[in-house]
């Protein structure tokens, strides 16, 4: 794996954002889903809680939850500052402000960090890097 943690800008969306982003239907949530690169999304955690089946992959999963947390802390404020500086270049339909965006993203990342050690043991979070993923053909729906 070639990824360097100091080059990664951690960010993570939640289940509702995934549903909107991919137009996921209730029926599709029942399928076996591969999320990649999943980064610090809480999609796997929230779906698993509801009894669904998601495997997440990302090269950043070679690091520990604490290392990923430290990296989030290192860059979080500057991401929010960038959102403020570039305020007019974003559509603010889903978030009230850069601060609100940060709160929603941080809540998702905190869920991910809480779930990550268990999820690694359960093989729901796999260290894997495109273009070669360690899955047989058609393993996912
Ligand atoms: C924008 S984030 C993904 C966000 C996530 N899907 C979400 O919506 O919350 C990008 C991720 O791509 C990962 N990445 C970088 N190079 C990659 C590669 N060659 N294969 C797979 N993932 C890679 C990074 O580690 C990073 O976590």
C-alpha cells in the first residue's frame, strides 16, 4: 500500500447522505454492498446496526482508529475554514453553514471510529486499494 496518512484528508458521510447520493431504495439496502473507497463514512456502521450487509474498503484502514482520529483532528479545522472561504462555490441546501457541515461530518466520523476496531475483526472494513480489490467476481450485488 502506497498511501501516506499525512496526505489523506479524512472526511465521512452518513447513511442518509449515501441514500440521497446513490438514490438507494429500501430494496437495494437488502443487497450485499461494497463501499469503496469508504473512508470514515458511517454507512457501514449504520447499515450493520439495521441488519444490512456492507463491506467497506479503503487503503486508510491499514492505520489504527487512533491514528485516523489524530489525522482528523489535524485537518478538520482547516477543512471548515476552506468551506467558509469558498462558501459561494457550494450549494447550501442540505447544510445550514460550514459549522453545521462540520458537525454532521464529525458525527459520522465518530460513529465510524467507534465501529472500526470491531468492524476490522468482523472483516467489514478491509484494507484494499484500487484498481485491484481482493474479491472474487460478482461477490457483491
Ligand atoms: C473522498 S474519500 C471517500 C469518502 C466516502 N466514500 C464518503 O462518502 O464519506 C476518499 C478516500 O479514497 C481513498 N483512496 C485513495 N487512493 C485510493 C485507491 N487507490 N484505492 C482506493 N481508495 C483510495 C482515501 O484513503 C480516502 O479515504
